[in-house]
């Protein structure tokens, strides 16, 4: 990874996290940390921890480990490998633009932790940080969880660091151009399907009622993409994936929608997941494999997953602009 020898500025890209290896113990450790965050699951801690440790981790850990094994790359977890590539590419681009800043990545859950990366950079002389959560749309379950960890890190310091956090960027012109461009490039290579489905990670509806703007940001993303691609609202569908438990989550649910579409005459479908800056278990397995089987079994004839922006040059330019905007006037 490229770094300036001396700089008081640093950029930290933060993604959700991943197990260190696709084994049951590693997956259970990761899920325990992830699902113990009150931003993610806000049930009473005593009751939830009994359910988590007694039921979810023993059973779900084994199932999820098998899923990770099915998508694991030779270099490691896809999410980690892609995040590393994004970090390296951003560092090179900032160096070429003569922006004096170090670039690192961290994970909200798992390693490297946010605190460990901030500590290491502080020891290298950094006092000003730009933190970019790798979530174009804001949610309390993702971006706020990063903010919480930064606040905890600051609470433990006598001399706090200056930290600027990018709250969301789905609305920016450069991100819109990158997202639309990725779809257009896919169409050039594979043709255009009848419908484009945007499947976002779901959250409980209750969170939205409590003030989380995530659903609004998702639907704004869909409307912007339709406009940028010259599509009608009817050509772009929105759904939400990965619901857990019996509580009502944002709807329509992706798997249920995929079961219904073929009977409505929609046999050819392309699916994009704009909430993900890097492909991971949810996109590579749940969307690209499991949900494809659901659609084809229901009578669909053609199902294609459009990859996340990952480390594409257009995506790195998005991060570069966000960094330069945050550094302006500092």
C-alpha cells in the first residue's frame, strides 16, 4: 500500500467487515461482534445475548461458514480483497494528484478495527482524518455504527484527533455518473434486460419510523439512476434483501418479488445492489446464486447480477473527490 512518509492527514475507508477465514469459529466470532452492536440489533441486551449465544451463533455460524466457503477467493475474503484494492488505488490516485495524505482501510467488525487503524496512524504523526464509510446511503445500522466507534476512540484520548466523516454520497453527481456508467457498460457487454431490479440491504421498518433516512436514500438512488439511464419508473424496481427474524422489514422483500415477477410476464431481469461499495457474501451468494435460483425456479429465463463498483476507476474517482472536498479549507 502506498503512503506518504510524513503527513498529518489520513483517509480511512471503512467497510462492514468479514471473518478472517471461512471457518465456523471465525464466522462465529465475527457474527458475535456484529450482532451484539445495538445499532444493528436493538433488542434488550440480556435477552438478545441469550438468543444470540444459545441459538443463533451455534446454528447460523455453521450455515454461514459454508456460504463463505462457497464464495471465498484464493487471496481471501472478497470484501477484504476488494477493500484493499480500493485503498491501494485511492492512494495511488491521491499521490498522482499531489494530495499529501495517507490512505488505510478499517472494518467496523473484525480486523483491522477502526481504533487500531486510528492508533497506528496517530503514531505515524497523523492528527487529521477523513473517514469514508463505504455506504453510499446513510443508515444508523451502518454509518452511525462507525461514528459510535470513532466517538469511543475519542473518549479514550486526552488529545482528540480532528475527524471528518462523510455521512452519505449517493446524491453526488460523480457517484451517480459512476453507477449509471457501470450499468451502461454491463449493457454493452450483455445486452439490456426487460427490467432492472435494485436490491438494497433491508432494515426493520421500525427503524425508519424512528427517523432513519435509509429508505429515502435508497429510493432517491433508484430515481436518480432511472433518470440518468433514461429509464421510466416502471423499468426500475426496488426491493430489500436479507431480512432476519419475524419483525416487519422494508418491503418488498427481494426473494418474494423474484417469485412473483415471472408470473407477471417479467422473464428477463438484471439485478444491481447499489448499497454495496464492494461485492461480498450478500451479493456474490445471496443475490447472484440463491436469488437467481428463486427467479429461475419461478419461471424466469434470464437473470444477471451486475457487479458492485468495487475498485473500478470511476469508483476511485468518487472517493478522490470526497477526500478533496473534505480536505478543502482544512
